[in-house]
C-alpha cells in the first residue's frame, strides 16, 4: 500500500499528540518530505465562514485539490487542512515566515476594532498582527473571497468589529490580488496560483485588483436569459420563472465575473460546472463587487442601472 505524504504526516502528528514523537522530530520529517521546488503557501483565516476554503476543496477543473496539496504546493499553514495542532502549528507558521517568497492567502475580513481583539489567531496574535507581519516576506498576497477582498458580509452595516478587507490594511501593496466572491470559485484561486507559478508575476488586473481573465466581462452582457431564450426577451414575475430577473433585483448589470460560463460543481477535469445562481433561477447578488453586500441591497428589489 502506498502511503501519501499527507497521510504519513497526519499519522506522525497523531504520534506527537500521543507522546510518541517529539514536535522537533515531526518538523524534521516534514522538511525531509518536502519537495525542493514546492511553492510555499501560508493561508490565514479571519472573520468569515470558511466557505472559500470549502470551495477550494471542490477544485476539479484545472486539477484536484489532493494533487495540488500533495504534488504541487507546500501548504505551511491552513486551519482546515493541516494535521499539526496547537503550538506545533504556530511553530510551523512562525518558521515558514522567516523564509521569504511564499504566497500569502488571506481568507475572511480583518476586524480592526478594539485593537483587533475580535479576531485572534492564536494567543497574543490578532488577525491584524498576522496580516501585517506575514505580508512582509510574502512574494504574492491573495485576498480570497468577498470578505478578504473588500470586507464582504463581515463588514456589513453596522460593522461593530470594524472589519476591513486586505486592501485597506495593506493599502497600495502592489503584490495584492483580489479574488472576491461569496464564496470565491475554486477555479479563480487555482488558475491564479498556476499563473503566478508559471509566470512569476501578477496577472493583468482590473481597477479593483481582480484578474481580468475571470472578472473582465459583465454578467448581464453574457447571460443566457438575454441571449439564448427564443424570441423576444421575457421578464420573470417571480423567482421560479424562466425569464430575465432584472426586475426581481438581479445585479448582473453591475457585476463583472465569468460565472455565466464557469458555473459551479465541475464534473471532471477540463469541464466547466453544471449550474450557477441565475441558472438556479436566483438573481445575481453581485457578490464579487467591492460594494457587496450593502451596496447591492436590497437583493430582490429592482435597482435601475444605466447601460454602459
């Protein structure tokens, strides 16, 4: 039976917990098993729901998540995926941060109220502290999801924790890429990471620091409800109707992303997904836009938008 690197390290971590292997020995094993050229990733999670991490675990189109984790990336720290617990996990991230050039992925908003006390990652370290300190040696910084990109639901009014997006904390940082969405599509993250590894520099970005490859076209102009329905365009009176949902609050005229072609739940390698919000007869809520959610509310009420 072939034991994968991840399974082996998971078993070793269990031995640490049982007192049969010292943390130092596990760290040595991790170093020995790590590929020399594996791109390193540190993934922080702040104020959010872990939805973007769960979305990432459903990666199929470009490659599967197990291939990424076992054969491509060296994920030094990620709450949902790592086997190491407690002090061992903290030691791993502190050690990784000393070696410059890693990809820093930030999921969830950063609460800044009360000196950052509303979100602590481990004893003595707030999310604000971690973002500021770990960004220093990062080669690239990816804000994953609406909350990390622009504040998202976590910063919605009245925002008692004073949550902010990464761009507000690292203002003007040229290494930053925003991959918004609630949650962000796994292809957007995998495709961006592949681009970074292949080219060594940021992909072309729009004014909101989103990759143009994924966020360059407006949903309204590409929606099948306006271009593939037979005859004259009809407008839906209720959510279960087949017609265009502009008058039911669809924000497709204000939203730029490739959801209309990429969709969700890819059935296999190289294949796009099987459905998306509008395909499920729900209006687009504009979750990839900087003004989401407050600027897109109320969700199911018509809001006129001038044509560009």
